[in-house]
């Protein structure tokens, strides 16, 4: 997975949040980094996510973001990791270990 960059001009920082403009509700939503780029979404670094300003009359909704500078709880991290895993790829643990004490033995005549 490649590192996504902040979409602000000339900002080299890695993106940690995705900003979504909900034009119908005049609301800007800042949440965890989206897994897929969609129209009207912008990836932002920590600083730009925190300093976001919206047009007059707009609301800002800030969801919990997993940032490097804050310290999210372990539960948040686990939940996020689970969400990413479920969204991204098939389960890596496809082969559960066999029951203890049993070994497969090659057949003999
Ligand atoms: Zn930035």
C-alpha cells in the first residue's frame, strides 16, 4: 500500500484523514483516510485536517482520526485495523492450525 499524500498544494506530509464535502448539507466531514478516492474527497495531513476552514455557513463534522501525533486508544486502532482488513483483502488466516497432538502421517502400505 503506497502512502497517500496530503492534497493541499505543496504539502509533502502523508495523509491521515479524508475530507468529504457534502454539498447538499453544506457540511464538511473529516474522517479516517478513505480506502478509495471518490469525487469531492480530499486526503489531508494532520495539520491541514486540524486547520481546515470551511465556507461560511458550513458545518464541520470531525470523526475520530488515527493520527500519528495523537494517541488513539488501543481499541480504536484495533477497530480500524479490523475495518481495513475487512474492506481490503481476504483473511490472511485461511489455514487454521490443526488440533494439538495430531500430525498428518504419510499413508503406508
Ligand atoms: Zn497537508
